[in-house]
C-alpha cells in the first residue's frame, strides 16, 4: 500500500511542478483510475478530459499541456501498479 500513497503524492507533485494546481493532479489520478476500472467510452473520456481543461486550462503558466500532465500521471499509475505487484509478492515482515 506504500505505492498507493506515494502515487497520490507524486500525482499532486507532478501537477505542481508543471504549475497546475495540486488538486488537478489528484483529479487526473482519480479520473484515470475510474477510466481503467469502468472502461469509459471515448466520448466519456473526452468529456472528462475537456472538463479538466475547462477547470484548469489547456496549458499551465509554464506552457505545459494538460495532455502532457495526463501522460505523466499514466506513467505514475503504471509504476504504482508494478510496485503493488512487487509488494504483494514480497510482503514486508
């Protein structure tokens, strides 16, 4: 479960570094996980993604695009997934 806590913190931090609000990173993480769990249609995904762009802007003050933030969050999710599998295979004593 350490990986989950770390991924939450990292998603918030990656948004902050890109000069999006930390909450944007958390919303991005939540939406990405919901998409994975529920298998959103392309239309559902597009609606969700556009709502983030409306709320936080298409680009941060640094000029980093929302799609770049999405890619970064997906990398963090995949890393977390691998870490969780390792933690489950080799639990701490």
